[in-house]
């Protein structure tokens, strides 16, 4: 079985698991969903779309939930599903004192005050009730949670970060039965394998429905009082990634349907995209080749807490740009993003090659040795100049950088403040490994107000049109860094809020 067939079968399997469990007749023709005036049409049955549908239905709405994929659930199938919320019952049981104000201060501070304050305020006030609602549905957290922080991102000031034992799937496990109840009650209809490709507007430029195309090419118009875009981000579309951020999309690591189609729908309706300049690309991994976008073949261990960093990191100009053992991963990622072409090279010598622990996660030193000479991202040469030449780095700068680093090792004082200085880089042959930027989440997104209504450039609201989830961009909540939980939690929280308000007049 090829990789492609395997992933297709897996998708079909998951699809049958999610769609089948929902009791949806996959073969129902698209025309059977038309001719109804829905209260709300939700574009995307993922993290934000599912809670939106459930709450709209509970509020009495007639809901049409449309998804382009063959499976319900969107990014929750792959996400870590780590969430952050203040003032939850979970915290209260553990005696943790927290409040939306404290959460607000943390989020704004960690995101360097680049998030949208009124939306962060709405988020922190409603994330706690959302978490309690998940608990009501049966969601359970991992032992020992919540915690202040986990992984490499900056920790919160108190323990408010939690995850289910099956990561994002733990969330789906409780959402799907709740959605099924509404489907069974006839309040939610779900149309799968159908992409929304146009919004229908009236003469006053108010939204009044959508046009969608099924995967067998049938185009159909649907009417609704309100439309909600919950179609996710753009990190699986190199074109959209470049359009929104200006950066290259080296490898696809996000959900396969995160193609930014909702951003285009919003733009065509008069909305606009903001926050793309806040996109950060951590050093994602080592790509498999130069035909982009490709996949990350290997992950170097770049966290000094898991593996002491013996190498130096240089940009294409042959200059160091970061203290390799900087304790803050977000700071390291921001500095990496600022380098031209969002690539860096790990430079080391024979002594480091012999003495340092293996650099690639899950690979032995022998495995890595084979790659030098056989893989286009691994270089080994007898001199620094030859190494620079092969890896296409500025040779003069690289030589100067290595000399400066060596002098810092001798004097025990590194110019960038690095503390771990095990040995000079002097012993031939010399090595370089090329690492390229990667991204899971889109920072740019459609501009909305605190009620999640789409905005035009002049600040006016596009009537009847709402958005939630990654389509509004991570930077709306997280500014220019990955504030823990700000992908999944706001998606669920705002999806829920829109659903609850859908039967209101405006
Ligand atoms: C590997 C990974 C790990 C992550 N871990 C975390 C984490 O631990 N914590 C965290 O906070 N965030 C995390 N994130 C980010 C988070 O998962 C996402 O930001 C969030 O789930 C997005 O939710 P959404 O509802 O916007 O999109 P999705 O959940 O992706 O749903 C969008 C849906 O819209 C559908 N769709 C797309 N286009 C159309 C169209 N034209 N018409 C109809 N339907 C359409 C898609 O098929 C999909 O079902 C992670 C992301 C990844 C990729």
C-alpha cells in the first residue's frame, strides 16, 4: 500500500467513524438540503463549527452544517487539544485561584500586547464557562492537570492549562454525541463532502445564504438568516500562506483542509484580513527535498532542556541570530522567523559529531551519519569555506562567526549570552544541517468585532456574517506568539457564543 492510499483509507475510516456515528446518509443528494430557509448556515464542521451548531440548535435554530471534508471534526483529529481557561470548576476543585482578569493579563503580556483587547476580553470571560460545559458533556482531563505550562511555550502565572488523555480527540469524543442529539432531534442537518465557494448577498450587501459545490460537482444555493464561517486556517495552502504572511510554506503540517477558503469568502463579501505580519514559523524540521511544499522528514532536537545544544545556529548570511540555549522557545521562534527565507543551519565539527548526543529525534547517531553525503539538507566538508560553499552560506561571515564563537568558548563569555559552551568548532570535517520553518496555525485572519461579526475596512459590520476559529487568525488572541491553548479554546468558545446568540435579531 502506498503512503497516499494508506492515508486515504485512514481518512475514509475516520470519516465513516464520525459521519456514520452521526447517522448521516452520505449518499443523500445535495438538492435534498435546499429549499429550506435556515436560521443559520455554518461553514465547517470542526472545532468552532460543532459547538456553534449544537448551541444554535439548543437555542431553537434550524441549522445547516456544511463541510468540504469527508469527516466531521476538522483539526481536532490531529490537534494536541490543550486548552486554557480561568475560573473553571476544575480549578476550583483543586483550590486554584484564577480569574478572567488574570487570564487576560497573561494573554496580553505573552502576546506582546499585539492581540485585539476587546476580543481577548470576551475570550477570557467565556473560556471558563465553555470548559465547564465540556465537563458537563463528560470531558475528562489528564491526571495532574491543569498546569501552568507544558512543552516549550511560556507558562501562565497560574495552573489553567489542560488536555484530555486523547488530546484533540478527547474533545471530539464529547462533542460528537452532543451534536448527534441535535441531528436526531431534526434541528441540525449535516452536509458533508461539500465546499462552500460563494456567499450570497442582497442589494444592501447583507449576507443571505451560500452557494456550495458537492464533491461530484453539483452547485446549489442555500438561504439563511445568518452565516458563520468556521472553515479553519490556511497553513495547508502554500498560495494562501504566502498571500497572508509573505512567507514560504515549506511543509504541510496542518489539517489538510486548512486551505484558507473561508478567508477568501470573507474578503469577497467585503471583509479584510489582518494579523498576517504576526505569523511565526518555528524551526519546523528538515524537509525531504526542494520541491515545495513537502513534508518534514526529521525533527532535530532543538530544546536545550531535552538535549544540550552543542551546535551553533546560523542564518543564510552565515551569522548567529539567537542564543541557542535561550530558555524561551517563543523568543527563539520569533528570532528565527525574522531571518531571511526562514531557514537556519546547525553548524558543528568532528569533535561535536563524536561527543554530542544524537541530534535527530528518534534516530541514532549512526542513522544520522548516513545522511551526510546522501541527503540534500546534510553537509560535511573539510573546511568551513567549503562547507559554506556547499550549503550556500556567506563564507566570510561564517568563518568570522565560528572564530567569534570559538573565542567566546575560550573566554567563557559568549557574545549572545549562551551559557552552554562545551567546545570550540575547530576539528575537521565540518558539518551543517539545514532546518526550515514550519507552522501549524495561521496567525492572520478575518477582522471581526467582539460579537464575531465580520468587519469592513471602514469599521462597519457585514450584516448576518460571523466567523470563529482559526479563520479569524491566532494573532487576534495571541498577538505575535503561541500563547498556550489559543487555537482550540477560542475556537470552541466563540463557536459556542455565536451559536447561543444566533436567534437574536441582530
Ligand atoms: C498538529 C496540531 C496540533 C495543535 N495543537 C493545539 C493545541 O494543543 N492547542 C491549541 O489551542 N491549538 C492547537 N492547534 C491549533 C488548533 O487545533 C486549531 O487552531 C483549531 O482546531 C482550528 O479550529 P477551526 O474550527 O478554526 O478549524 P477546524 O477544526 O480545522 O475546522 C474547519 C473545518 O472547515 C472545513 N472546511 C474548510 N474549508 C471549507 C469550505 N470551503 N466549505 C466547507 N467546509 C470547509 C474543514 O474540512 C474542517 O472540517 C493545533 C493544530 C495542529 C495542526
